């Protein structure tokens, strides 16, 4: 089924074959001897577990035979310290095992209490697998991957074992990386193969098989990241997907059998049907049915956005695959028959990255099965597998204000003996009893057919910084927020793939008027309104959007056009206090900015959600001008990457890629700071940003109130490695060739006496010199330091920077500050000087102010030039 190019919502990774994995080595802390599998069992999953692996079984069917009888339990949630994107797996005794972006792997009791946790060296994004007990470990085992580039196997004993005793072995990912990636995180979910080998893929670009004792059996270079959970057939053949844009199959020895290219990244895990058909989704928006023996594509079915979700397979009474259920980031859950014909579609009204699972309905009910899936609106949905009608939904959105807008259920459900387990971007792991909402009155429940929007609607709605659509026409907003607007068109209960006309962008009217700019998303479904200042607190604004829209041509729509005009009432309620940031001689104020979330466009979270969430920054105050008439003033801040020291304190990370200034304005405790023409490092390389803006309202304790927003613009042609591909995809780059993104973040006060924002004892700036650049020769600013006797300041233990601004206006000189900065050391490794290279042709103001920053503290400043 072809597509018209103008409506193609895909990543054009036409067949990228790059890189290789060489020199694989294992770090094994303890060895085990594999047991023979019991008779009749080829894959040694824990036989007592109701959900031992991400997609339930080695074929990745996502189907459980457990009947959904209400147990009388109540829902509960368990909080981790950061987002959870991985799928829980369940022990036979009811223990829940799951990893978090906080770097811990958790074992949680059936009542929601911590049993034990194991600290890894980085975030955890992959689902685990539960293996049966062995004579070597005298315990069942759980195996999972971490962002610290290790695969871990642990004993599952509920006793409080020391970490060294709980660890069975760990395997270090090879350092070789494919082009387009700079890390080797284990983001592929772990699977068990016949005979006990463990299968997993990593961001470095390969698929791996490990022996049960943690020794490498084989690896296969896929050309780009392998994030899928492998499906496995009884003869050991495995099936995978890769960010190289391909599905591929390997034999039991890791040799390639076949590979099929798509027009998009593949992160959807394949499901193997009863007749050998393989089902798998792609970022080109299609679900594919593939002959697993030959790789020939039988058919494909298109959706309106990328498919992150993995398909689930419903079997009939004879054990034959009768229904394929999957979801798309277009917000819909789809069910197809084995010939690729649509059976039903349910629109959640928000992005869906969660993978549907299927369980048995209570005995005697028509249809006999229930589909469970999470959505970006924080709701867990239970749908009738025969009709697609909603049976019930349960809202997991947190009551904690800071977490309410971080409610995406990007984790996939696991079906236990008495209920459903799923995790949230806010860090919570949830348990919801089967059919709880049908038996108990709870405000978090909704029952019966229905959904977020009316069956027929053409309107524009406000989207929160965290990506949730506000369906009311009267909406409270934060005075500092970027206003993201979404076009929604539905006909006869089905979402229509519609977009604003790029040639004639919609008009936006804001009353009372304030200056603002607008940008459109590449897919034409979102319009971003960025105030040049702030909205006034305690004010009712009227925002009207009017314009033309066009519906996608077949097969995604009917090619029609229409007009939309919507008016929203925006209510700002919070008052403004004084600015709580100060700059002192010995220390400055700062916030710890963490858990960056970028829900718009959906593509960014689909490829890097865990990476953004892992950012941990100290944002300090370098200078603040006195407020002018009206209470507004200028502010200069500085971002430096942070890490936890052995004593638990947050310090500047000497290995960080992040060290850059932010400039902007404040009005009271409202702050908007930006950087222009900077580089933001991500997993595939440095991305130049034309604009990066953070907007927040700070409490006296330096906590950002809900509504904090992030806005960024990158020119698609400037993106390394993928730039030409992005330009080929109109859904990502707008008519100006820009990728526009928005989101939210958390910020809390950095300790007043924290080491990063305090003056280093005994260290001072001796002199600062400037050599201006010309059109062909680079210039430089060099700062030389003096150290008092008996004090130490090691160059390799700190981040030392120079920030250049106009001495007259305070405007920052646009540079890649981290990339152009080097330090040198003297005797004993003591800091001697820091050099900021200024590339040829960089325009400088007549008089430059150079501020020398040690970690996040402005140690000295000097005006240079004529």
C-alpha cells in the first residue's frame, strides 16, 4: 500500500548498513553451569511465572491464558526515583521485577512494597527475563541490561542479599559502535532461546547471544541499534528489528538468514504467528506481515504515524493466530485479521507507544478476550478484543503536581494472576486488578464505550508541556508556558489524519495582546505559540486559531479539505513573587534540572525518550540585572552536566558534554532563558540547535512550578548523520526545514553550599587575554589561574569554562563552548589555564566581557577589546 510523499510519516532510513562489532569480550563475575531443559520445554523460562519476559513467551505473542476475574484487590503504585519505560516481569510468587531510569533494578512484593533493589551504573530501559532455577545458582534468575553497558544476571531470592552475592554474572558490551551511535547501552529486551542462551540487542548496533554462564556465544552486526526483543522459533532461529530500518532473521548460530528493509527505524518487537508469519511494525507507520522462512513481505497495513508498539497475537480455540493487535503513535489501537484486513480501531486520543497484550475475559462473556494497553494520557485501557470497544480505563495520572504532566504509559503491560502491571514516565509502577473499574466506584475509572473526544469534531486544543491534550475550551495555564496547540479532526468516531496547510499557516489572535512568535510542526498537526515575554498572572486570555486544513489522501484519508476556527479561554492563576536567584561573592544560586521530556514531535520520544530523561544539569546564575520599570530584568545562567559524588552530593561532571550559557529575562520569579546556535549532544552525535529555551516559575526554594516548558528548533540539514534523511520526511521538518520540539522538565534547588556553585578555595584568575579571530584565522580567549599555597584544584576533576558576552548589551556570543574549550595543568595536575577557541569569522562585539566559570561558579569577569 503506497503513500503520497507529502503525507509520508516516516524516517527515511532506506537501507543503512554501517559499522561492525569486533573484539567482543565478557566480564564474568561468577560462572554458572547451564542445566538441561526439562522434557518438552525448549526455552527455559520460569515455568511458575505468569509473565516471565517482555512479550510473555518466546514467540512474543503478548497473550496470556489467565482469566480476568476480579480479586477484590485495590490498585496500588510503587514509586521509583525516575521514569520507568520498561515492561515489568512477574515471578511465580507474585514478585514484580522492573528497572528504572534511576539506575536501580527493583524487586517489588505483591502488595507493592520493596523487597530489594540492585544498583547499576546507569539508567535501565530494557525489560528483564526470568529463567528457571539451576543447580548452580540454587535460585531462579533474572537477567536485564543497563545503560552502563553491562548485562546483569541476578538471583531472585527475596532475602536481603549483599550485592556481590545477588550478582551471578555481568557481561560488558563491546566498545565497537556502528556509525550514528556514540553509546553501547543495553536497550534491547532480553529473551531466552532454546537451550538457555540469552538474546539481547544494544544501542551500539548488534544482536548478541550469551551462554547461560554469561560468556559470549555469538554476535551479529545489524548496522544500527537493536532495541527489539527477539522472537524465537523452536529450532533456535531468531527474528529482530534494527534502527538500520530493517527486519532480519538469524539462525541458531547467529548467521544472517534474510533481511528486509523498510522506510523507517524498527523498534517494534516481532511476533511469530502460528503459521510462521512474522508481524512487526516500523517507523514508516506500517505493520508488516512477513514470511519467516524467506523474508518475503506478504502485506503491510498503514497508520498515520510511527509504530513503536509491538504487536500481540490472539489465538483461536485451535491455537491458530486469528487477530493481530498493535498500536501507533497516531493514538489508535488496531486489530487486523491474518490477511491484513482491519477488524476494528480504537482511538485513545493520545500517542501510544505501549505494546498491547491480550488476556482471557471472564468465563461466559461473548468475545472471550480483552486487550490491555497504556497510552500517553496516563490511562490503562481494557478493550473488547472482538469489537475494540472500551470495556474500562483507569487513569494512573499522579496526584503529585510535579508528576501530573509526566503521565505517559510508554511501558507495556504485564498480566499477572490477579491483575495488570504497568509503569509510568513519572516513575510509578502500577498494579490494577482485573475488571476493578467494573466493580468499584473510583473517580480514576471510566467504563463503557467511549473515549477522549466526541465522535465528530474539528477543533484545536491546548497541549500541556508534558504532551497531554486539554479537551476543555477553558484551560488553566502557567504564565511562563509555551502554548502548544493541536488540530483534532474526527469523523464517525475515527481520528482523521489532517494537517494545517503549510503554505497558508493558521492565524493566531491572543487577547489581551502580547508579542509572540509561531512555528508549525513538520506533520502540520501542531502549532507552537511562544510569547516573547510572559503572560500576566490572574488574567483571562482569549486565544483564537483559524485556518485551513487538508486530510491525507488514500489510504490514510479521503484527500478532502476544510476550515477550522477554535477559541480557547486561557486562565493564568499564579501570582508573581520576587526573583529567588542571587549572585554572591562566595556562592551563587542554582537549580538542578532533570528529567527532560520532549513529547512533541512524537518521533523524538520514540527514539530518545530515555536519553532525554537521563540529563542531569546544574543551572547556575552568573549575573542578574536590576529590574527595570514593570519588574523585568536580564539574567545570565550557565548549564553544566552533573554527576553524583561518592558521598551523594551533586557535582559537575568532568566528562560531561554539557557546558553552555543561557541568557534571557525575568519578571519577578518568572524566567525565560535561551541559547542560540549551540550544540546538544545526543546518542548519535552533536545536534546543532538554532534555539533552546527553558521557561519556568521558581519558588523561594528554587523549585520549578508545574508548567515549566522547553522549546527547541533545529535545522534538519544541520543534524549529523540523519540530516539528509530528516529532510526527506515532511512529517519531521516543517516548510522552513526546521524540526520544532517542545516539552517539559523538573527543576529543584541546588544546595546553597554545593561545591559546584561555591568559590574554589585559594583559586583566582590571574589574567585574561583576547586574540580576536579574523575571516581565516581562529582567535582565542585565555584565562590563567593562580593557586594559593596549600590548596588544590585539579584540572581533570572539574569543568572550567569561559563565557563571552557583549559588554554593552549582555548578549551571549554564539559558540560551541564545550567543544571549543581546553584546559591545561601544571605540577601535580593543578589547573593552570583554560583556552576558549573562537572559530574564524565569528563576529565579536567591540568590547567583550569574558566570564570565567569554574564548574558552575563565576570566578571572575573582565572586559576585553577596544
